[in-house]
């Protein structure tokens, strides 16, 4: 088999077909990678939404520590004043 000269239209057509096949393979690979990334992004978004829901539930269920500390302080002050008034 002899290699046709580069100016031969048949040689150009063969090379263009090879290039087309290479490009289709490359685009298929890129498309597959993008689909995988989109799927992982969707999964990550769902996990973040789940975590935010759980965090909101934890924040609603936690004790109001600053309010509780203020209440204990006021009760302690009231007991101290009451004990001083009893003497």
C-alpha cells in the first residue's frame, strides 16, 4: 500500500474521517465526565439540604443557655436578698 500525496482529495478525506472519529470519541468522553459531575453535584446539593434541615432541627431543640443563665442569676440574687432580709 502506498501513501497518497497530501494534496490528494482521497487522502484529505481519510484524514478528515480519522479526525472526526477522534473528535467524536473525545466529545463522548467529555460529555460522560460532565454528566458524572452533574450527578455528583446533585447528590452534594441533596446532602447539603439534608444537613441544613438537621442543623435547623438541632438549633430549635437546643436550650437557650444565655436566657437560662440570666434566669439563674436573677433567682440567685433574689435568694441572696431574701436571706439578708431574714437576718
